[in-house]
C-alpha cells in the first residue's frame, strides 16, 4: 500500500503544472511530510535465505550425507552474523521431515516476497 501511495504522489507531482502551484488552486500539489528514514527502511532491499540440508535419500543410488545438517546450520550462522552475512531472515530445514519436496515448496511459498516489507 505504501508503494502505491508513494507512486501516486510521484505521478501527481510530475503531472502538476507550475501555474497551478503559483495560484494554489485546484489541482495543485499538496505538501506531504514524509519520514525519509522510515521510507528508506521500508523499501530497503531484504536478504532472505532458505537453507536445506538433506542428509538422507530414498534413492539408493545416493549415499546419505553425514554433515549436511551441520553445514546448513553453520552457513546459517554466517549469514545471520551482522559482520559477515547480515541477512534479515535465515531459515534452515534439515530434519528428515523438513526436507521433503512438499515441505520445501511450502517454505518457499511462506517466505516474504523479496523487496517487500514483511508484515
């Protein structure tokens, strides 16, 4: 909604004629105070990560992996660290019941849309 309002204000500003601004009449721009810091934070890029550590496979051609879960957790810690990754949100799926196709797809659907404020 904030994006729509901001876009609408930008369009109105571009379409207003300088003559109407001088007269203060109908169709002129309306002064709006905007907290620029809050606006910048609302539209700042967000860094999201979904890490999947698959340790066990149903297909016998694939060997089970010993450290997939630990590797996913270690990478998540690095991504969350403000001095290294500084990711806004990191989710790890590593237990066997979390690494099914259905669960991974559900986690992707639940993730906030990139570039849009959560909430």
